[in-house]
């Protein structure tokens, strides 16, 4: 056996052993993230931040190209007897090393983070999550949105448009929230926009955390109203907070406590989609109050709610669609849901919705969703 083969197999074995140990021994995963991952990720992010484009995106593109070209060359080599065996072996070794590097990055930059103690356990205790708490929280959100409305700039169609340079204020919002939630402290890289954003739109994806290079990336085709909260959510992932409900919670808290009205508006917009679902479960004693709050959202924020692209988006990009949108959406949902389940998130993509439970627990304890100086 060649030395390079032994090294490769040893690396595969090391990755597998670490994956299993992180899965079985939570204190070990906690120690790894605290002592190894966090310090190194700060350096890794500074490196990836040197590039204006997403290294993770182009890494994926490069792997796909190598895979496709390699298969084509391998098929061609079948008819060239003299170099056939050597060529196939070379292609096999190349793909084995690419797979090893990819698994290493995914395991130590992504999978391990799922095995740590949930960050929210350090800040929240489970409340009774009563209808009274839920409706009161809804009313506070409605009050905040109504107070923001005069500060929001809208176009002729009534849609939100930026009135500030929100991107420079996003790191400030994240660092300000770190005074209350120390996990949010540290270096924040620039959020990068994905080049192949049409594929993200087809799959219904707003943003992606690229674990290979510790990058926060977003769909470049989103409307203004969605972007600031999406930035906060994806940047939360760069802090090692990998669970989606926690990224929703911490991203929301950073957004709504920002001094920038555009960021605050986007934060409330991003979370209202989740909290409105709960109205269906409200008991009869509070149903009328909840419906009144829902009507207030209709009057103030409804034009931007559930709207992720410009009205003529799909017509403009119709000729660019290579794979049918339904196929892209189904494949992405299946792959991502399966990945989450394999990492211990039993409810998969539905875990996003658990942010409402976290908000209820926070509201029940503090009587507000805003961060106060006494906290």
C-alpha cells in the first residue's frame, strides 16, 4: 500500500472517529468548539474575507466540474487500453482526496457544532407559553412595527426600500447584542452574495452558511425588506450557533435592538411569519385579541410579508432556468432535511419554527423582546 493511500485512509478514519465521539460525548464537542473551533474560525474567516466572492460557492462549483469532467475522461479512457487503468486510478485518487477534504471541513466546521449544548439553554428557561403570553408578545411586536412605520421609506407600489446603508450597521447590531449574549462576540466577516442566486430562489433559500470557509452568504435576488434580517441570521451561524431556531432567535434579537430602523423593520418582518402561524392554536378566550393584532399587521407590514422577490422576478429569469424549479426545490428540501436529521435535529427543517417557543420563553421572563440595560 502506498504511503499516500495510508495517509488518506488514516484521515478518513480520524474524521469518522471524531464524528462519532462528538455525537456520543457532548462535553467533548463543547470543549472542541470552545477551545479549537472558535479561535481557529476567527482566523479562517479573516482569510475568506479577503475574497469578495464566496469561496464556498466556487469550491462546490469546482468539485462538480472535476466530477463531471473526470467521469467523461474516465469513459473516454475505456477505449484507450494503454493508459486506461492508470487514468482511472488517478481519477479515483483525485476524487478520494477531494471527498476527504470536504468531509474534514464539514465535520469540523459544521457537523460538530450540532453536538454541542444548545446556546439557548444558557439564557432561557421553559415558560408556560400560555395564550396570554403569546398574544401579549404579538401586541408588543405590532406596537413596535407601527412605531417604525413613519421611519420606513416605501416606493410607489408601497414596498419597503432602504433609506440607510444598513450593511455597515449590521456588525454594530451583532456586537451590541453580544453584551447580553456573549456567543455573538468576535470578528464579523462581510456577508457575501451568491453568484448562482437563481438556484437559491428556485429552492426557496434566502441565505446559506458556507461551513467550508466560515462564510455568511445570501441570495442576491432578495427584495430589500428581507436582507437585513437574513444578514443577521447567517452571521449568527459564523459564531458557531448552528441550529436554525437559535440563529433565528439571536439574529432577531440583534436586528430588533439595532439603532438602524431598516434593520429593526426587517427583523420584525422576518419573525412575524413564524409567530402568525401560532394564531391558529390560540384558544377561544384570546382568539379575538389575536385576530385584532393580525389585522394591525395587515395594515402596516402586509405588503412586504411573504414577499421575497420583485413582482416580475420569475418572468425576467424564465430563460435562465436550467433545471425545473419544482425539481430544484424538492431535491434541496430533501437533502437539507435529511442532513439536519442526521445531525440530531429530529424535526429537520421544521426546527426553524421553534424560534417562537424561544421568544415566548424570553418574553415570559423579561416582559419584552427588547434587550434592556439591566439584563
